């Protein structure tokens, strides 16, 4: 790889996207140097292309001059997927943000990667349609980034994640060829499933230029319950029981005591200060169906846990919106506790959540750390935030130790290191803990097959020394 | 590739699986020579291994002596995936048919490939659980074969296909290594999605030895409607409208006039003989929800199509079972019309079903053929059966012409050549019509990466000359 781009390259890049769409001034580059990890790496240049053909040219230049190319969604990623860790050219999709088509008859949408997820959802709502994946960052994250990381969200417990809604792609390969994958029909089994190979590949196998999305009818109604527990194990223990009872919530979120505390001020009716944990549970569907499920859920709670928890149903949309605002604010609000955090999104089989949460509590005690747990309990995807001050060497070292121990414990529970954030740079050294040697070797050979010169997002997923 | 296996190889194969589990007598081999295409190719030997380790040894021998290995589920495939077209060793999984685990708390099952899909479903039902994919052959097809072909079924309109329910695999690679993919949690985004790359790869990339399945709670109730139409376009036109209206049937099957005729005798209350088409529509869920959906559906039908169709709700389970028996018998019953058939399972966006069906009618007229259409209208997956007598040269040639024209038309409607049967040998020459050159090249390079000696199921998906 070249150290710094020289003027010849910069000129060729300018010719490709137009001078006004190639950024090189340090103050401009700084805007594309960071992501939600809090880390920052300066790229050599930032291109804002307008078409797949322009991206082909950019990649051809990258292969000729051997500079890294880093595709960047909205920079809301949690694991460094969009960071230009080896400098090079960042590609930004803010000009490729068109909703090309919404085909309501066939419940399909075709979009460009720069479309903001929440904005697409608003557009679809107008037509009685839904694109379910709902990462906490939905107001600013982009569909392209969601696809690259296989983003999830609270609705995954009922509706699944990004990979369940992308049925076809237009991709520019690292070598510059434009390729189509998948279908624009509900079913399709023609040739190998390249679409799913790209989803979650964290920008290392290709650059998405069009995405074909499967949509659902918008549910008629939704209702929100809040359960406050005075006992943590009873909260976490209830999760698997709710789902085993045949109830099918569209949200089953969990917040521990500390997570509740950091967002307490945002709530008009804050929970009792001795609250050990909250569950946020929602049901959607036809109005009658929602009522039926609500009745069943209320009866279920009364039967199972009446002593240790109180159940409240949100009175109206304002209260629901407030609860969600609080839930989505947990991650940024944690920084009021400590200046830095190690943020993980491990998954365990949901019956093992109590063990996981008990383990993190024990770990916090042993290593003298603040560790929060919250997240998508319904699918076992628990966000573990290990709070540290990086300037406090001992605390930071303990945080890193806690992360290693957490991962080992999660794997011992038949869990996985990441449910929706991906590996990026922050977890790459731990990849061999989960992925066996044969699979790791196949994955690396796949990367080489698609990207022989390793120009696309180098250093992600697979650490150089792996 | 070797022409015929010599005694040295046979002895080594016997040593691997045990003499009693290696078949070589012609009358035994004949049992594993065919599939549902009606074609037959004699293998050199059939092995019935009992473990992944034995399969490793078989594949190591195949690489050493260069003989083809053909993994075979239950032989119910429609496109030749299990046919030993170049002879070699057929691997059969009837001894690897254990349900290893049903984890009701986490709604996950771990099974071996030889488990019969319908038998698994019966076991799960006892625990209030459901594995949704329901190919017509569910009473005899196996999970391993379903995974290899990415089988679908009527329930796909609501629940999706096999790929939506397999979250992890144990696979023996063509080179003999045993590898794990995926997770046993609801979510997981660690490394590339190898699981989905294997699903639908038609036994060309690896041999499944364990499958981790995601389950759902068994719906409390289900109801069945039968709609008889005197007008074909009104039947096909209603499909997209039903789904656009926000109704969410778990079945939306369609049968044209000829399909109805071939199974008419099986019905206690056969439809009027002037029936132009039938729709079979089902709703499932909580009892109240099913009633609500039934009411909405009845109102919808009355509002939209009261003149050209009649609506009947199945009185009881016996009537429902009879309707399903008839529906599942269509494919074999067609052979009463002509001794052979060209059976396709194309998919179009569902709003384009009327165009597709009109086209096949026109084609039948032009080429003087019987062409039936039936199948999973809800997801646009229409089974087109072109009936021919192979001994009638002109008719067979016309059948082949009809297939080519059908494929071209389907692609012009943004459709795909196969929704659930795969490519196998019967459609491989048409693959380049749908898959672009770049994608085809990537797929072939993937095949070589996994199987450098091309010993696993050679000649499938990619025709040798492609």
C-alpha cells in the first residue's frame, strides 16, 4: 500500500467524481475519520460518487495504485467497520441516496445505499408498508451500512434482521466489475446465494450500489408494556418463559439497574429508584390480535411473577415515544458514568441470559468496574457496556480483561461474539475464539478470491496477523 | 475421473463404513440411481455412513482416486441434484437420521441430515413447536436434501423457506475437513455468512452432517378457504390484491383448470366442472386472530369478486386434509395426461402472475401442448408442468421450446427460473440467462475454492461447457 496519495492519484480521483465531490482538505477529511467507536483515523481523500460506474473507476484506480478503499455508510457503526485505519480513500454515499422504487403490489423496494433507514421507513408507512430492521441509530444510519453490518434492532425478536429483508443487490466488486445478485421475487434458488455472502461482510467483499428490499404490510396496531422488577434474576428469567409460552412480542427489550439510572431523567414517570431491571414488551398486529395478546400477556405476568414485578401499559403514543427515546439514549448516556466504554453485543441462547447477566455482575465486582447490560433480550442479544477511563491505566486494563472473560463465557454458553455490530477492528483479535480454523481459512480465501489486492476495507474482520 | 471403481477402492470404502453399509450389487444400486425427474444413472457404489468422520474418509478417498461423490437426501428432488450422472459414489444419510436435540426454551433443534422433514414436524408439534418449511414431499423428503436445495412449500408466503430456518451447520468440505458455520442463537454476525452460502448449493460445496434449526411456536389455530373461480384472470389477479390488502395468509395456493381436473376424483365435494381455477387460502395464529382474519378475508372477497367466484370454508380437519391431499397429488397425477413432463417452478413478482398464466395458455395453444399451472401463488412461485410424450419427437421438441420461451418470458417479468427446486441438471444450460457473467464467474471460482478436484456432485448447476 502507498503511504500518502500523490497528486497524480488525486487528479484521477477528481476526474472520476468531479472536483467538488472529492474532499482533501484536512477539516473535511476529519468529518469522515471517525465512527461510533470514538476512534479516529485520517483518510487521504473522500469521494462522493454518484453511480456504480464511478465506483468502478475508483476501484480500478485503487487496484492500479494500491491504495485502500473504505466504504462508509453514516459512520454509526460500533466496531470500526468504516474507519480508514490504513488511510486511503473513503467512499461516502450521501449522493447515492435515492429510493428508486417502491412496488407496493409486490411489497418490494429498490434503494441506493445512502438512503437513511428511518426515512425509508417513514416513506413506506405512508403506503401501509414496513421495512422492519430498526437499529437504535435508525434516524441517521444508512441502508448500505445496515446491509454491510447486518444490522438488527428491537424488532428482530419477531421480524428478524437486515439479512432477512435483502433479496438482491447490485454490487461493485473490489476489482471493479459490477455484478447483480439475488432476485426481486419472494423466492429464488438459482445458483449460489451470493446476496447473503455480502450481507454482514462489513464492506470487505464489495460495495453495494443498489439494494432490493422485501417489505411487509404495516401492522394495524401496536401496544407497549413496561415491567419493573425488584429482582434482576426474575426479570432475565422471564424472557425465555414469555416466548416459550407462545407469546410473540415484536419487542422484548431489557435494561438493568444502571441502564435505567442513566436515562431516568428523560422519563416523565420514572421507575422506582430501587428498580433492579425493566422489560419493555410490545405486541403488534391487527387491533383485535393486539388486544388478545395483551390479555394473554397480562394473565401470564400475573400468574408468573406478581410479587417481584409491576406491569404498566403505556397510555398513549407520547408515553411510548418517551420510553423509546429513553431506550435509544442508553448507549450515548452511559458516557456520563465514565469517559470511555468497551461496548459489546454478545448473544446467548435466551434461556441463558440470567447466567450471562449474573456473570457480568460478578465480573464488575471482581475487576472494580461499572458494567451495564441492556438490549434485545428476546433474541438473547445483550449489549454489555464496560465503562472505563482510558487515562486510568489500571481501569482500562481491567476493562480489556473483562472483555476477554466475557467472550470466553459467552462462547461457553453456546453464544456468539456479536449479534448485530459485527467484528470490524474491535473484535477481530477474538475471531479465532469463535470461528474454527477451517472456517477461518475458508473466509480468508473468500476475501482473496473477491479482492486479490486486498484494497477494500483492509484490516477489518481478519487482523493482519491472524 | 475414473471410469469404474476398481476393487482396491471398493475395499477401502468398505473399510470406512463397514461392508454391510457399502452397496455394490446392481439391484441395490438401482434403488439410488433415480430421483423425481424420472431420470436414472447407475452409481458405482452407495455408502451409508454413520458419522462426519466416515464422510471425511470417503471424501479423502474420492480426492485420492478422483471419483465423483453424490450426496443424496431422499431422492425427491425435481432437478437432478441427487443423480449420479457421472457414476461414482452415492452417499445416503438414512443412518444419520437422529434428532439430536430439541431445545424448547430457545426454540432450536439440532438434527442430522437424514431426518425426514414431516417426522421432525410431528415431533415438534408434540412440544408446541413448528419448523415451517413444508415441501409437498414432506412425508418422505429429508432435511439435508431440503437444505441443499433450499426447499420451499405453501407456508413460504407467510413463513419463508428453508434458508430462513437454518442458522448453523456442521459441514464436511469436499476436501474432507469438518467445519462449523453459523450459530445456535437467534442472531449472529461473526465473519462471513457461510451458512447461507451452503444452503441451496445443491450438494456441490459440502456435505451437511448436522443442521441447527430455528423453530417457531406452533400456531393455536388454522382455517382453510377454497375459492372457485369461473374466470382465470380474476383468480390470478386476486392474489396480489389479497396480500396488498394487508391480509397475511399462511397459504395462498393456486390451481388452474387442468390441475383441478387431474385430482378431481379425490375430492368428496368436487368443484363445478366449469371451474377455471381454485385458490386455497389459509390463515393461522391465535384462535381470535384467525377468526378476525377470516372475517376480513370473507368481506374482502365479497367486495372484490362476488360475481366470478364462490367461497367455501372447510368445515373440519377432514375436509382440509382432503384438500391438501388433492393439492399435493397434482404433480404425480399429471402423468395421467401424458407419460412425461417438463416440470418448472418459476417465480414472478406476484402482481405479474396473470401475465405469466396468460402466456402459458397462449404457449400451449401455439405449440399444441398440455400445460398446467399451479402452486404457491402467494409468493409468485408457479409450478408450470409441460406435459409431453418423450416418444413423440415433435411433441417433446415443442415441450423443450416451450420451456425456453417460458424462461425468457419469466425473466422479462423480473422473475427467476426457480423458486425452490434448484438448477441441478435440468436447468443448468439456462443458468446464463439469469445470472450475469461476473456472478457466474464468481460462483464457479467459489466451487473451485471449495472443491479443487471437482469431486463433489460434478456437473450440477454449472454445465461442463458453461
